[in-house]
C-alpha cells in the first residue's frame, strides 16, 4: 500500500515530511500538558551552557595566564597575545556549543520519550529512566558513525578536489539532512524496537518522507540551537510521520 501511495503522490509524501516538524510546533503549542516536558531541552541547554561556560572562562584565564609572557616581547609579543586570546576564546565557544548540542538531547531523552508516548497511536511499555538516556547516547553515537564519517570524507574530498567541491558539498548536505531525519525518527522507531540497521532499512523504504523530514529539520537548524529549543516539536513531527505510515502500511515491528 505504501508503494502505491508513493507512486501516486511522491511530492505529497515529500512535503508531508517537510511540514512534520512545523506541525509538531503546533501540536506542542496546542497541548498545555506537554509544555513542562517540552521545556526540558531549553532548560537543560541553559543549565549546561552556564556550567560549561563557567568552566570555559576559568580555563581561558588559566591559558591566558600561561601565555602572558608573550607581552614581554614588544609589539610582536602583544599581537601574539591578542591572537592567542582570540583563538582560545573561539575554541572554547566551539567546545561549549558542541558539548551542549551533544549532551542536551541525551539528558532530555526520557522527557522526549514521554512526549512520544503521549502522541504515539500505539502503546508500549516505557523504558526506565537510565535506559532511555543510554539508548539516546548509543543511537547518537551510531548516527555519528553512519552519517558523520561520510560527511568528513566528503569535506576532505571537496578540499582535495576543489573543482568538484560543489558536488561534494551537495552530497555532504544530503547526508546531513538524512542525519537530522534519523535523529527525529529516533523516538518513534526506538519504541518499536528498531535497531540501527532496521532504521536505515525503514528510512530507505520511505525515501521521500524521510528526505522531506530531513529538509524540514535542516531549515529549523539554520538558526543555531533552535533545533534544541524545538526538540519536542521535532519529536512530535517524527511520531506523527510514523503514525501516518503505520495507518497506511500496517504496524512496524523490530
């Protein structure tokens, strides 16, 4: 049934995926009971960035104190000290950003599981708190291997073969969109017992919907950290897509 539907309306499948995270925003906004759960990624982001930012500032002061001797070497040393400060500050900002992006979804996983459970049309036994966190970390690490390594390889090829950098850049963007869709579908597919291989297979069978979902989440991700703030909406969108596919095709089982 899924094949027939996709053949008759491929663009409809694609745009259904694109609109899923934005409809997820409306779903969360219209359901007050979900607001406390939906706020946890934002609160976690604020807390983690505050903590990591405080540690980064202490590390910055320590590193600059060690590099302070540069100023004793005249104008060149002063310039070198300012460059060192700039590079250290930029590096710490990147580290704080990456730490927040990696760990906030993992910390928020149990709360997102509850949102998925409330919106899912099928009922499952809910996993323990720690199990939900470890599952989220495991899936995220698998996603880094499956999608992150190809992106690094494509970036390296683009740098080495500059005339084709546009091609490798486009391919890297496509892989990035698939990675975003993979993350958005984590909660509903995990509830159905699908491992990484089974998820990749399911995504391959639903290319148009998945491609649209990846594009929709990518648009949200253009604004730094917005995908974390709207994580609950992205989860709601992923759940809605899986619900739709099961209504059309039957139950998904791992």
